[in-house]
C-alpha cells in the first residue's frame, strides 16, 4: 500500500512517527512516498485518517475508497442544517 504525504512539515512528522506497517519511506518530487504492508485495511485506516488532507492514497483502490467514505461520513456528522 502506498501513500503520498505532500506537505513537507507533515513529511517530517511521518518520518518521526512511522506506522508499525511501514516498509519504506522515500522522498519524491511529489512528496514523501510511504509503502506499507498490512493484512487488513482496518489496521491502517485510523493512522492514515490522522494525517487528514495531507495524505493521498495511491493504491489500493479499496483503501482510497474506504478513506473517502469515512471522510464523507465525518462531514455528514459535522454538518449543520
């Protein structure tokens, strides 16, 4: 699983507090590229949500959809009529 941390300040924090599932952390022109290995998407979902809008899931699609669904549910919870 791969995520890109696009904000350099957040990239420093990711380096200082990597996930247990981190396989590699690489600098790229687009930001920090973090490769993770997990058995189940729920194992990493909360960690990724903690980075908010500063994380972009490159793959797998199922993880990208899971985070999008969670963000939509959070928006729904916090919207006022």
